[in-house]
C-alpha cells in the first residue's frame, strides 16, 4: 500500500501525526494480508494440496477434507481399530477406583473424603468421567452438565451435596469459526449435542476467550434444553489443546487417513480372498458330442442349474454326459503385511504400543517393556490431564458452590489418588512384595509399611486390627504346637532315676563292667556281656 501525505494543516493535524497514522494502518494491512496468505497455505496443506497446489492428494487417495462429529461417531461404532483408539486411553485411565484424599490415612475418611465418596456412589461420578472422556475423544470437546437447582441460563447457586441430582455428558464439536470464509479446523460440528453459544470477549476478564454459555440439545430430551446454559453449570473437557483453551484434537483426526488405508487393505483383501477361495469352474464339452438344437438348449440349461446348485452347496454331485468339469485354482490373497504396516503407523501416531492397540495387553504376548511404557503413559495422563482438567475441575466447582465441604487445609488442599494400573503376573507381585519386605529386614526398620506393600503389589486394603490379632493368635498357636512336637521326640535324661529306672540300672551295670575289666575278671565280664546281648535280642 502506498503511503499518502497531506499538505501541512489541511486537516488540522500535524504532518508527522498523519504520516504515523498512515504507516500504522499500512503495517496493519500488510499483517492482515500475511495472515490471510498463511491461512490459505495452512488450509491447502490440511486439505492435501501438494506440488504447488497442482495435486490434491486427498482427492486422489479418497480422503475426506472435512470430518464431522457424525463421521467420528459412525467410525467409532463400526470400526474395530477406530473404537480401540478412542477407548484405549480412557479405559486405562479410569480403571480401578479413583479417590479424593486429604491425608495418607487409608482407613478413616475425613468429612470431605466421605462426602465425595457418598456423592460418587450416588451419581457414579467416575463412570460419568469415563463417558465424557470418550466423547471428548470423538470431537474437539465434550461437556458434563451439573444437574443443580435453578434455571440453566442462570449461574450455579450455592447448595448442598443432596441437591446435585445428576451429571450428564454431552458431545461437543466443531472448532474455531471460519477465517475469511476458509475453514481452518477440519472438524465440523454436525451431529454434536453441545455448542458454544457465547464467548467472553472482555480482555480484562479472567475468562477471556472462554465460553460464557452453551447450547445443549439432544433428540431424546426434546425442547427441554432449547435455551442457553451458564458456564458454571458446565464442566468443559478437551484433550490436546494447542491454540486455545477450548478446542482439542479428536483422537481419530490424526489417523483418519491411515484408518481409511487400513479399511482399503483389509476390505479389499477380504474381497480378494473370497473371490480366489471361491474358485471358478471350466466346462469342457466333448468335441464329438452331437446334439440337436432342442437338445442343446435343454442340456445347457440343466448344466447351468447343476453348476449353480453345486456352487451354493445345494448338492455336491453333478451328472454330465460328454462334458468334463474342472475346478480352477488360484493363490490365496495374503494382506497381512500391508495391514500390519498400517497398524504400525497408527500405533506410532497415537503412541499406543501395537500389542496394546490390538487388545493383547492382558496376555502373554504383551512384552514387559510395552506394559511399562503404557503404564507410564497412563500415569502421565492421569496426573497431567485427567486429574487437573476433569476431576479437580468438577471438585473445585462443587467446593466453590458448597456442594462439597471445604477440605481442612483449604479449597484446593486435597489430592487425586489413582489406583495402580500395572498388569502383573502372580510371580511378579510376589517378587515385588518379597523385595520390599527384604528391604525392611535389611534396614532393621519399616521402610515400607504393611499397608503400602498390600496396596502396591496386590491392590488390597490395609489389615484391620481384628485381622492383625487373628494373625498373631495363629502364629502363637503354631509356635506352641511346634514346641510340643519337639518335646515329644527328645530322648530322656539318663540321670533321672526316679522317672526312668531303666536308665539308672544300666548306669550301675556299666560301673560293674568297668571294674571287672580293670580287675581282669573274665568271668564277670563274660556274664555282663552275655546279659547285655540277651537284652538286645529281647
């Protein structure tokens, strides 16, 4: 844009001021043009345009440019691998019993812990977390509606735990609005239950850029939600945030083209397998066979009927005259290698080990390295995403408005306690528990408590006082029985002449024999030895 100057004083402004204003407008226009160009380039790249926009790879390979929420839902419901991709992370994240805790006492609940436990039992909160997590993976976001008193369009009022009557998940959708009539986000909100009705556009607001209200709808509910819902009644869940705090990335978006490829390979391979396995037939008519025109038509019609009955297994016998039938063989289609190569790409794109992706993580095929990597990934997702952005978002909201009691240390002085998700064999559990117990023995003190060992390696609660007393009683009874058994097999003491007279008698006989030997009295020695041998025989 060319700069324009006005004569001094022609408009009542100093020349320098006018030029500065024009330069600022010119810079703003150039920035806008650059932004439009970059947006067009980004859209072209997203739509698969290559070779300086001369080749549309998406069109050539049959990929979709824009994907709707309905597309994600359909593929999730009917695509095995797609369903596994969406379910794998949420199912592993919410496996086991998640808890909110104030302290390390695993036996007694605090007031806050008991209130959360009761609310979870009544509303099945963890199950709702699992559902909204999956719905968020099927679109750019999902929401959890808090069923509390008051009108939906009004802010959430203060209340008590009993006034929360439901938690309902809704699938959101879409992305940022269009820029200069260009769709910059590939996910379209068609089929979504939740949409953003209004944003906070005040730059000084703490919620700048975040939704003020939502529009919820659902066919089975009808017009009950045909009005805005205030943000305080909504828990907004989105994973993979990048440009803003609202729209995440659907789990299937990054691998959508690869899933298309997998369906081409497996679907086409299965069809090729069927065509080759269902071998054709060659009918060789004897050249010397002579038929009239009427007989020829009848024979051909009967032969066709017999072949059809044979192919559809209505009969396994064909009777012919002057006709030789041979079955055509062919190689069986093998599409395992191409399918495996695509699965490897999907596994890498989603950071899911292939054995985990194909559902064998519970069996012997899953290596310990895969399990450890997967466990680390799930642990990171629990602490970095599910805990702060789902669990704590709801708990903080309920504490803020009185639906949960405030923890003793303050509104945020609580922790999210996740169960251990490692899938260990019985030998691995026993080995781990033994090593921890051996550490205690080596150190001479309790480095690991009994409760920690039971919880870590077996997922069991700590022993109660009654259970400990029963174990001590069984140990005391076992020691007593062992002592009695040892006493029963000990030989009698030879100097106990009152309880064992035979021992005293043998002792006197030995004294006489010793004296006879010293006196060289052969007769007495022979007599004593003879008595001894007789006693042994008896």
